[in-house]
């Protein structure tokens, strides 16, 4: 085999090893999520409950912990992938799916449904998804003024999000203090009230999205080369961009509708995967794993590691600020390019 | 550039507008007061219901004037320093940083007025420095878009910490959710007197800096060769800008978009000369904030709609319209 081929396979092997390792961490976290808690269950006990119909502890394991762990995994994958899509599309490590207002839009709708319409459960999720997508569509339409511009999109997204945040704040003020906690918990992103139905629908969405991303991955890598080069290489940039954005938005919309917006996961997963692998590629699989690890680990910390039970978004949110500081630190070391 | 004659007409118009708004602010509200009572209120010997209402509305009106002035000057300064027409304290995450430090203070002990001002200032300054640094990272240095993205990312990160602190403590959550929306009702005479010296000094310094800032718009190297100490002006303008914004935020909570929109409009009408921009921005800012407050009080019915919300609801669409129209992101 010639040198190039050998290096190619070496890199592929390294990538696979890293992803395998990450999957093992995920499995470990999921196991801890199932077994640890007020009552600690052993591996054989969990196995019996799941596959042999053992009834003792079945409620805790199958109804409380299992959906939580599964949705934690799936939500982490969804948020991580969506964030990575936007970051690679815009070639900017600071990008996030909420630039198109999907999270904030869904949040406004959910808070409205919870506080004003006094709803809960599935219908809140539906309202959140629909409204989130509508807001994104609105932002995209508004930014199309004599042609498309990345910058304009970002700015209009910022303006729209400011307006929506003001609405959220206003609703939070007007609400009675009993309901505010609920709304605030939803806004923080939480795995608390999930069930197996949610898990099933999210699984379908995740699988479809992963397949689509796998198909578009090569095109996305080529698009990182600039604006004209991909076109001359046969990549249909316009269609690809739109498709990727839609996939990203769907991922965020569905995950957010079930868990609420889990902060920072979309923002952090891609860069963390990039730093581990240092290969300048899209690293979709690795990013998905990192996203899952972030959510699962943060949920464990949020439940048992702090002074009281918190929603998972609180812990993930707190990871965002140090990361930004880390960015500064790294930049100082390397010098400004 | 408008001719001097048109400009002075504009100036008189704005001053008139501000005065009218101030008077309306004293007259309108849950109870409408006659103009006569407004005049009578200045005569301390007269005491009756209507005059008392006017006197009760005074601090709010004065604060609105002060806030509109400070926030727009702060925005103008930041836009000039970052050479970025969309720089605004709320976009740069300065407000969230100030909020975070204030809430940390609130959760650890009772904060008095002066301490919350100091906390807001330190929080705002640290956030701004971090956002500057982050956006200089990577290819191309500090571009307007990276500044906006860094500010947004910082805002989100800090907001999560704020949420975390709030969830922990029920009482705090209740206190803070009211603080989080900018409102002019929270400032008392004492508060105003506390920040007044800071604001006046900052405004004076800003005005004195205006000619240097004009020269710095030509570029750092050009400015240095013309004898300007660029770093010193940068640092001083940043401090003054953040001080102005933080003083208002500490008392009223975060009010966005004033610093963004007002200087933009002023520049469209009067050109880029810093002295004019600062002068007209301060007046227009006061007028706009007063009007928003009046609208909020009238429309809100029994409860007011806070000015922070009005500004976001009105300011965001205006901002979006501006962004759509502007083709090039420079000082046109």
C-alpha cells in the first residue's frame, strides 16, 4: 500500500478507536443512570427487570430512569449534531442553531402555553415545535432582501431573539409565583418529565437525521472550501445548505419540544470533538457522542452532584461560560491570528 | 451632511420634543393631570392631590431623561470604539454580565444601591473585555459579526448561570425576575442622586473624547501618527461607555436597543462627527425612552408594561428594518 493510503487508513482507524471509546463512556453513563439513585440496583437486577419481567424496582427502572437515560442520549445526539451542522456551515465556532431563533421561538411558545394557556405535556411540545419552525422561517424570509447574506441573517436572528426574550421576561413577570418555577424549569432544559413515548418518537427522528447527515457529510466537508470551489467540484451548495439547515432545525425542534432547550450542548459538542481529534474534519459521529456524554453526565451531576436536584440544562449551561474563557486562554497562548 | 441651518432647526425640534415628552410624562398615567398642576408642582407651597401626583412622577421622568441620555451615549461610544454600527451594550452581553454580578451579590447578601452599582459595573466591564477578546480570536481579527456572535454566546452562557442561581432560591427568583426586565419605576430620588455624579462625569469625559474618537475612526495607525494615544482612548472610552450603561442597568435592569438605534438614526441625519452624534443622541435617547415609558404606562392598563419590554418590542423590528436596508456594514 502506498503512503497516502496507509495514512488514510491509519486516520480512519484512529477515528474509529476514539468513537468506540466515546461509545463506551456513553454506555457507562447510561448504566450509572439506570443503577444509581435513592436505591442502587445491580447489573443483574437491571437485566432481569428489562428482559425477564422482574417486578421489584421495575417502576423506578423502566418508568423513571430508563426514559431519562434514553432521551438524554438522544437529545445529546440531536443537539450536538445540530450545533455541529451550523458551526461547520457558517465556518464559525461561535455559531449555534438558535441563530435562526428555533430555541427561543420554541421557548416563547412553551412558556406561553404553560403560563397563559395553563397547558402541559404533549401539546406544549407540539406548540413549541411549530412556533419554533415558524420563527426560523420568518427570520430566513426577513433576511432575504435583494439576495441572501449570512451577516444579515445573524443580525436579524439577534434582533428577533431579543424581542422574543423580552416577551418571555414579560410573561415571567406577569405569572403568579407558583407557575414561574415550572416555566423556568422548562426554559432550563430538563429530563424530568419524559416518558417512553417521547423516547420512541425522538429515536425515529434521530435515526432519520443521522442517515441524512451521513449522506450530506461529504458535501458539507467540501463546502468548507469556500463559496466557488464546491460548485466547481459538483456540489449543489444551495440545496445542500438548505437541506442541512432544515435537518439541523428539525433536530433542535424535536429535542427541544421534549426536553426544553438544553443550553450549551449544541455549542460545545463540535469544538470538543474537534479538540480531541484535531483533524479539521466534520466529525459528526464523534460530535454526536460528545453531545450524548455531555447531557448524560450533566444530568447525573444535576441530580446527585449538587446541593439539590436541578434540571440538566443548569449544569450544561454552566459549562458554556468556562469554555468561552478557555477559548480566550487558548487564543492568548497561540497569539491572535 | 446637513447644512448648519437645517441642523440647528433639527436641534431645536429635538429639544422641544424632549421637553414635550417630559411634560407629558408628568401629566399622563393612570390619572391624567392638568398642565397647570405641572407648573404648580414646582412651587413647593402648593399642596394638593394633582400636584402630589406630579411630584411622585418626577423621579421617574428625570430618570427616564437620564437613562435615555446615558444609554444612547454609551451605545454611540461603543459603536465608535468597535467601529461597528451594531454594537450595543445588550448585544455585547454587557447587560447580562452586569445582571449576573448583581444577582450573585443579591444571593450572597443584601446589596445596597452603591454596591449594586459597583457590581453591575464590574460585571459589565469584565463581560465586555471577554467579548472583545473572544471576537478577536481566529482569522480576520475582530469583525462586527464575530463581535455580535461572541456577545450572543456570552449572553447565553451567563444567562444560564443566572437561571441556575435563581432556581436554587425561590425568593431570589421572585426578586430577580422583576429586575430582569428594564423598568423605570424602580429608581428613587436617592438612587438618582447616587448615580448622577457618575453619569455627569462620564458624559463630560465622553464629550471631551469626541474629537479623539473622530480621528480614531480613520484607523489606529493614522490616529497614532496624528498624536493620539490610541490605547488610552480605547480604555477610557470603554470604561466610560460601560459605566454609563451599568449605572442605568444597576437601577433599572437591562434596557436594550436604545444604545443601538438612537446613534444609528442620529448618524443618518447628522453625519458621523462625534460631538454632534453625542449631543443629538443624548437628546433623542431621552425623548424616545420617555415616549416608550408613557406608552407602557398608558397601554398597560392597571399594570405598566415595562420600558425594557417596549424597547425590545419596538426596537427589534426597527433594528431588523435597519439591517435589511443597510447594504454595507460601515459608517455610511
